[in-house]
C-alpha cells in the first residue's frame, strides 16, 4: 500500500521552518490571497500542480520537497543517525587538567 504525501501539511511545515507567516505567504502569492486562504491550503491533501509551483517559488524550495517529504521517514533517518557510534565519542572524551598548570 502506497502512502499518500499530504501536500498541505508539507507546505505548512516548510513555511514554518522558513519563518514565514501565513500573512506573508498570502502577500507574496498575490492580491487574491489572504491569511484565511493560506490556512485552508494546509488542509488540502493534494494541491494542484500550478498552485503548488507558485507556492514553492515563493518558499524557494523545490517542488519535489513538498511532493515527497514524509515526516515519518525523516524521523526514522534522524533516530537512526543518533544510534550509531558517531555520537559515542562525545561521551568518552575526558579532559584532564594538571593542577600544577593552574
């Protein structure tokens, strides 16, 4: 079973990561946009291609980022990254100071 990527939630995530408010995105999208319309956009599971292209141009992210971003996969990658030995060296590092040097 193929999992559906929710475009609206991904637009919201990228907008928030970039620190862009709904009003700001609405202003950049044009005169017929307002905060309410941007808010409704995040509810759409699939956004039309031309509108998605316009939104990604404003956010300055590739369209594939919105179409393919899967939060569960990202969490898996992050969780697996910190379970390897790369972080282990930070715990084993001990700095010894000679009391005579003080």
